[in-house]
């Protein structure tokens, strides 16, 4: 069974710092990986989708990388801002289906 | 594009009552929708897969008679929590992907259920 783990569980950084969030998965037979943002009490906002054939995707200050062979993905946030404070979730599809296995999440706090 | 809505956004009910939550894909057709549940400070866990025109597929440990799912059209799936109890209080989120997947998942804004 696929297991998705995120480290660290929580992270606090001062505004302006660059930071990296980590995601690992046990079954490397995935066809994509998604990073989401969740604000407290809210739904999910999709940030980046990386297909299995890709190594990375970029959107603004966000850059996500994928290394299938090692079962790892990272989300890099450049020049962090207080508005980036949220919980970040990575997720991979279940083999043969479209539903997602979610990681445990990293709760990010950017201090002004 | 690819917007998913949920209604209601929050609901408070008495123990023993039933609550219906709607999930709609507003600008695309979704043959499959997914229902997730999220308890406080935990990640999302899949409850069931909702297939248009057929019975839903439930994950292990999820009671199908308690969580009734109906996917009557390509744009609407409903989750009914029957005889709700306080332990059913949670954040319920649905998602959908464009017909013909595998594809990116689009999530609804969630429904906060509180059972008194």
C-alpha cells in the first residue's frame, strides 16, 4: 500500500527566506504527483502537478521536483511571504485509479 | 475552468439526524468523483469513489449504509451522512477529475460538519 510522508511536520521561517518542503512515497509506480495548499478550515488549492516523465515544474515562486526512482519530491518556495502560511500537502494517485493518497502535510508559518 | 463546488459549506445538526452534502463540477463533466474526510490536524483520507450511474466503491472501514453516495449525473454527486453522531463531525471534501483521466484532481472547498 502506498504511504506518503512529509517532513517536516511544521516549519516556521522569517519572511524572505527560501525554504524546501519534502515529500516521500513508498511506491514509485506513479504517473504524477500534486502539491496542494490548504488554509485553515478551507479546501485544497492545487499548486503544481508533475507528470512522471517530468523532473520539475515551476509556478511563480514555487518549484517542485520529482525523483521517482528515489520516491521523493520537493517543493521549493522562494522569498517566502506571510501569505504563504498554510499547510502544504503532497499527493500521488492510487495505482489504477484517480483518487489520491495524501501526505501528512507540512504546516508552514512565515513570520513577518 | 475546472471548478468544483460544495454545498453547504458548513452544517450543524443534532445527533441522529441525516445530512446531505452536494458536490458539483461547475464547468466540466466528471464521471468519477471522490469523497474524502479530514479530521482535525490530520490529512485527507478517501472514503469512497462515486461513479456516475453506478454504485459507489467504499474504502475499507467506511460504512456504506451510513454514508450514502448518489452520483445521478455527470456534474453532481451527493453524500448523505445518515443518523449522524458526534464522531462523524469532520471536514468532508469532494474532488473530481476531467472525464478520460488520469488527470489532475480538482477539489471542492469542503463542508464542515458538526454533530451536537
